């Protein structure tokens, strides 16, 4: 049985700063919450559409939001870095 190698974590792109979005997890200290990014993707927007609408975002940011959401949904406690 082969095991797929785990990709490197992108969680360093998720920050929590009490002065940004009232301390909600955000993408790289931008005023865009992880929750907002996940909602955009859940609504059916493609990566390309989200990136076109939010030019400050990068593909790695979207993957970081998905990784964060998956870990939180799995019940893991996460402590993102400050900005």
C-alpha cells in the first residue's frame, strides 16, 4: 500500500490580528477573512473567478483557506500566527 506524501502546509498564510477583522482568521493580514474566501468557493466560484475579483489574493491563499477549513472541520485546534 502506498501513502501519498502530504503537501507542505500553507497555514502560515493565515493570520489573526485583533486589529484586523476583530481577530477573525484572515488571509495574510488582508481585510479578507478565511470564512469569506470559503464562502466564495462554496458558492461555486472557481479559483480563477475569485482571483480575478480579489487581485490581492494568490492561488496559495485559496489553498491555505481550504486547508484551514478542513482542519477546523476535523476538530483540530489551530493557532494562526499574528501579522
